């Protein structure tokens, strides 16, 4: 009964559009009062929810992404991507995907990617004659790679709370992220042929060389981050510091697109952007404690066991649960609340922890597209000035191929595990 009150009150508050962090905290507080447990429990778990050293990486990666965005690095990446793939039919669509893959290696946040890339590419696509809905859809879908290709903020959360190597999770996301990008380019080419979208200028080695030279230093940043983690030079948290320092030197010293007086505003915006999800994380810590106290994970595991105990049956039950939750909760909140359930089910059938973590984050990335949560979709429809459902319908084929890649990762675990086993065998 109390578990029903917990979940029911949360949904009522969410439907009433109470901010997510407050909905989680208030529903948990209500049940704690019924349990006659000391209210100090709320404060303790609120604090413990964010008292995780790896979480320090989150604001720093956000600052690094903000520096790159404000420093107009995205324009350099767009020019380089256009030189590489702009000549293919539907050129700007392919450029969007390639930029999304590159920018994913800088920010770690899909929402930041959607805003940073969308502001540049969506108006350009519309002016070039692309359907408004498709321009929004491909930008939305490409932004989801921001939490799959490393660095990834949800992977930091997953590794921190689930005691899984964050570096191994980062490496595990590389191949699946690239495969998702390739399928998005395939869909772009299909629609380009069907709707006669334009291609860009013919390929030119000279142009590729010129734009590569301009974009070389930003392109080097993901390699520095992942390479440093792989060889053990620094942890994922320390890598976020390296990313900020690298970004500061690049933007202020090398490119000089920002001045020192611009930094307080960037830091303030990043602090506000960080505070909102971290309040939700802290509230999710309280909510998760109540769920665990009421033996929620055990009940969910027992319920799923009543239907299936096979490897693939349990795995697809996890994916189905995550797809449903992803439509109305953020990936970070889902990971914190439901990680005990996910890992208990994974352990029950022997799913590799790194494999399970990457597939979990990939599945939750789809929730960034699907309404009503769909934060990347909401950002892009605002930029593209169209209705949410019109843009969502344009995303359906992209979502289908996204799910197909997830299924392939389930049946062929080496798609995820090959790179981490090769480069960080001690953690995999």
C-alpha cells in the first residue's frame, strides 16, 4: 500500500507539473511520515544522494561544453563535417549527425548538444529547403549520442552509484554510438533520395585539409579525455578538470573568441544548469531509499521472474521497463532510483555489468526523443518552431533503427565490450 502511495503521489504531482525534484522529494516525505521514521532520514539521504566524488565531473563537463558552445567551436565543427560529408545527398543532414558525434565527445550532455548544434544547423537546413520536421528530427536524434559517445554524464552517474568502472563504460559506448550515427546517416540518405534534398559542394581534399586544420584542436579534446582515462593518467573526474582547462586555453588563448570577463556568466549559467538536475539527483536519493525500504526492487524482480528467467527474456524486460520510464523521467533520475532493480535482474541472469550499463544508457537515450519528457525534442522543436507531435512522427524511423542497434548489442555483447576489453582489460 505504501509503495502504491509513493508511486501514485509522485505521478499525481508530476501530472500537476510540479518540478521533478520536488515531486520526488514530496512523495518520499509523505511516505516517510506514514512510516513514522525520523525526518532526519530525508536530510541524510538527500545529502548522500549527491555525496559522490565522481559527480564532481558533471558540472565540469557541463562547463567544458558551455565553453565550446559560447566560443563558437560548433561552427568550426560544422565546417569540417560539411567538408567531409556535405557532398552526399542530403548533405546538411549528414553534417548534423557527424557534428553530433564529434560534439558528443566534448560535452557529455545531450541537452547541451541539442541546443548548441540545433541553433546553428536547424535554421540552415530550413533555409536550404529541408522539411522543417525532418530538420528538427535529425538534430534531435543526433543529440542523443551526447550521452552514448564518451564522455557521458549518465554513465558517470551509473558508474558512481553502481560501482562500475566509468572508464570502461565510456569505452563501451564508442562503437554503439558510432553505429547509431551511421544508421541516422542511412535514414538521412533515404529521405534525401525520396524528397530530393540537396547535396553540398563536391568533395575537395584542399577544403577538408583547411577545415581540419581549423577544427583540429577541438577534435583533439575527446582523444585527450578518453586517452588519459584509458592509460590511467587520470580518472573520469580528473578528466573533467582537464576538459575545462583545455577548453579555457582553446577559447581564450588560442581562438580568443571569449574574454576573461565572459567567464563569470558562463560559470553562473553552468551552475544553474547543474543545480536543477543535481536537486533531482538528491531527491531521487531520498525516493530511492524509500523504495528500497519498502522492498520495491525485490518486488519488481519477483514480478519479472514470474514471467521469465531466461537471459534474453530478462534483458528485454529491462529494456521495456526503461523505454516506458524514459518517456516521463530523465535518464539520471531513472538510473538512481531503478539501478538496484536493473543490477539485480542483470546479476540474476549473468549480464556483464559494463554491457548492462551501456545498454541501459542507450535505451534511456531514446527517452530524450519521446514525449512527454523528450528534452532534446522539446529543445529542437522550440528552435524549429513546429509542433511536438509533428516532429516526433518524423523521428519514428530514426527511433526504429536506434532500437535495432540496441537489440544487436544485446545479441552480440562484443559490440559493447570489445573496446573496453582491449584497452582496459583490468576493469572488464
